[in-house]
């Protein structure tokens, strides 16, 4: 018993250690990169509980116009929102109140601790099923090193605690099944209920276990009446929570989905499946995970064929439960196929745990190795698998945290950083209502501004025009997105609002009460140019010998630059020295003449990098704005974020991986302080 206790303690410490290796550096990270919207919605709920004096029954965020039922078009002027039993947003709020801070680390730490406890119980459950500590360790490593799990492990979604609660429930059920003690069945009911309350999809494993219990009752291996009260009470609690949520939805509206979204037809289903295969399948599990799954299936088939399967502690019950479980998640997949298209965390809600469970069952079937040092060899394999799978998963995490300019959700996080102080200094009171046009992830701006408000999510002129008629005190725009996302759609905006303050990323406005016209640069707070770099290609061979050039076919006196078909990164420029050590954001105006020779894709890229690590890039596709075989002069204005350090490289190039040929002339790069 003492040895077992020491082993379990070591397992817990190792799980904690590995978790901290991956998550500690992100402990105070604001939700960004993948599904920024969904994660910030949960952080907004926690902050809402702090604001409403921890009233659990009136969850609220920052939005006064909710998504449902009228798609943000009808303000209710209440921040209360319907949401599934938000206990995992409420508990972090309690700690935020206790610690006197709403920093993200409080929420992160809560979810991480829950995750660690869940993996420890997975180890205990796997050991019970497999009859081997080494096999149990492999199951835990398989589960812990899932790329998608690690990304959300320290996040804000209730999925992670519900996974942990389901594992704990299964362990309690294993104790009940093994010894028949009623208290363990009741504990299993408690944790199954807790998991399903916070994330309703986790009712599927609950029903799988109840389905198997029903079979046992028919086989007279279990009794019906001793457990009927507990099951009935559990069902009543879940139904009561769903009913209360529906009353909140009817009264206040909601920002959380509550309807089924199946594919409309087979063609759409095929598109969803293709997207998952091409984009998401290696986010769910790495190639090493898929290889292990394939290997286990082959070994199990061989073991069954030669009748050498392990009979120690292999419960046929678990296979039946696993079958029921897989059937349930597949049915749910069909019911919510549209959500699986874009929401990778739905894999965690559905297939993740049954796949982990399947790995444990396969390992349980395989007999213990009979050869000399068999256990040692197996232990070395487990260590090796852990090393290569965690390394691959680590690379995946780094790739997910590269900021791409087209990711306007993460861009919004960066743009609104420090906005609370900016608004306060500009005279905006805490009680003032803010309108944000156009917002990516409605709660994101308001979390940073620490104020409630109205969010325009639509992209149509009517969406903006309607919002301007609502009750608000100030309107805030994001500079990097203003030209394309607001002005291009609704140019009348300069007649409706006037700029009263700007910072690097934001424009603060009030309603315009006069008819005096505003210049765009003044409105956006962009100051005079501080650096201009001109390239006419007449002296390019001396100034920049690495750039190709030739005589203009239409004018022999003129010399032009050339991006050849085999030149993937043409006309490369390094502006690091030109912008100096100042790491603040800036505006870059690119003006030049282009002539592309064919329809192959071509683009401008401006990027930040350090060594071989790409930290940020912004792409401007040229094909839509440049006709073929015709000189065209174009101007592009790019809003660049802060550089992380003075030595971070700022570069420009023509991205030509599709073998186009492009001629260039009379280029001008102008830098403005933002």
C-alpha cells in the first residue's frame, strides 16, 4: 500500500511538472490566436460575476445587444445573458474577488488545477483497467500530448473541467463496478452531473454508463431501486438548470449557442469533412498519436487471433460503454456538423475522451510482455513516445501563436490592450456606454476597456447605420481595420462622428454636431511622415545589388525591377535600421507601379521576425487589384503593431511562390508615427 501511495504521488508530480512546462509561460495570457471570441466570452462572464457581487443566478458579460435571438440588431441594454450552468466561470470570479484582481492568471490557474486533477484520475482509472502502471502512464501521455488539448488546457473553456469531472466519474464507477459499494455509484452520479451541467455534451458518457447499468439490471447483475433516486435527482438537476437557462434566454437574450446545426445537405457535409481532414485532423492528434492508435489496433487484432489476450482485469463492460459512447458522439456530430467546421474544441467535447478510453482498453487487452526485460522495454517505449509526441505538440503550440494580420480577433486583443487607461485619460467615465464598430468577438474590446457597451458585428452599411441610432456616449474604432471594415463600407461615418482622441491603435469619437469636414489622416491621428524611402530602379544595381532589374520593354530609357518566376521572395527590403529602435506601432504607406505577367497568385508581405522565428506578417493580395500585362499604380496603407524588441526585423517582399513574373517601378515606402 505504501509503495502504491508513493507511485501515485510520483505520477501526480510528473503530471503537474509536464503541465507547468507547457503552460507556465502562458499563465497570464489574455485569450488570443485560436477561438479568441469563445474564450474571451468566458473571461467576460467571470468579470461579470465580479461586477454583479457574485450573483450566480444572473450571469452577465459586457454586451448590451445580444447575439440571440436577434443577431445583435436589437439592444436590450442589459448585460445579463443566458449560459449553461456557469460554475467554471463563477469559481474563478470568487478567487478574483478574494485576490482583488481580475488578471487572467486566476482563471488560467483554476482550469489548470482542474486539468491536473483530471489527468491524475485518468492514471488511476487506466491502471485499474489495464492492470499496469506503465500502460496507465502511456494512456496519460497520449491524452496529455494531444495538440488541441494542450492549447486549451490552460484556457477558459468549461470543456476542460468537464473532461476532468467525467474522468473522475468513470473512476468512481469503476470502484462501484469492482466492489458494488453504492457510495461510489453516487459519487459517479455527482461528477457526471457536474460535467453535464457545465457542458451538456458530457451527458453522452453519462448516458453510456446508465445504458450499461440498465443491461446489468436486465441481467440481474445490478439492482434498480437502490440507485433510482440518485439517477432521478441527477436528471432533475440537469433539466432544472436547462429550464432556468431557457428562462434567462427568453427574458434577456444570450450570447451562447443553444440550437442544433446539422449540415443542410450531403454536399455541405462533404465540405465539412474535407475541411476537417485538411485543416483540423493534425490539430486533434499528432501523427505520433495516429501511429500509436494504428499500432494498438493491429496488436489487438493479432492478440485476438492467436488467443493471447490479457484476461487480467479486462472488463467487457468498458467495451460496451465505449461503444455506446462512440455512438452518442457520432450522433452528436451529425446534429452539430456546422460547428465542427470551425470550432476545433468540439473534438474535446466529443471524440477526445472516448479515443483516450479506447487506447486504455486496447492496452488492457494486450498481454504483459513475456520476454526478458519486457517491462523495461515497454517503459522505454512509453518514455520515447512521450518525448517525441510532446516535442511535436510543442511545435504545434508555437505555430498557433504566430500572429497573422488576417487574424482580426487576436488583432483586436492587441489593439485594445491598455484601452482602459486611454479612455480614462480621455475623460470617458466608467458608466459611459461605448459603441464599437466593427468588433471581432463582441466582448473582447469591452474586457480591455473595462466598460459595457454595444457591439456592431455585421459587415453591412445598415448594421452601422442602425447602431449609430442606438443610445451610446462614445464610439471607438480600431485604426488598422477602420479603412477596410468601416470607411469602405460606410463612408458617411466621417459626417456622423468626430475624433476626440487617438492612440496607437484606437480612435475615440463622439457624435458630430457640425458640418465641418474632417481629413482622414487627422481623424485617424496619423502624424507626419518621418521616413521616406524611394526606389526608381535607375540606380538599383548600386544601391541594392541583390535586386533584379532590366530595361523597360515599353521605354528603353527607363529601368524597372523584376521579380522572376523562380524568385519566391522578390524585391526584399529590410527596414529594421530605417525605423530605428522605437518599437511602437507605425503606419507604412506603400506606393508603386506593378505589371504582372499572368494570373498566378502574387502578394505583398510585411513581416516581423527574429532569427528564424516569424512573429507577425501582413499580406496584401495583388491579383484582385492588378490587371494582367498592364502597368498599374497602387497605394496601400498598412497599420503595423508594436515590435516585440528593437532588434526584431521589419521586412517587405513580393511573395511569388506560384511562379508569376512581376515588373516594378517608382516605389515609395513612407513611414508615419501612429
